[in-house]
C-alpha cells in the first residue's frame, strides 16, 4: 500500500486511497498472471479478455450532456 495526497487522488478521478490501492493491486495481479501464463504452451494461441463493470468516475468529474 502506498500513500498519495488526497488532492492528487481527486484530480485523477479516485474517490479514496483505498480505491487507488485496489486498482494498483489489480494491475499487479494481472501482470503476474500474464507473466506466468506467457511461459505456458497455450499462451500463444489464446485470446485473453478482461472486463470491468465499474470504474472511477463516481466522483462527478465526468459530466454528460
């Protein structure tokens, strides 16, 4: 876990430090998975699809219409 200034978090679309560190952990986990998978025979013939049904726009920085 890292510490980031609250204002910096808000400027970059994060609601909290907890949310920011959760995204950092997700990035790390995916990187680790692909590092391991790239060593396997199936890797070259596999399409990997990642889907997220949420994001970091809940703090009202994006205005529609």
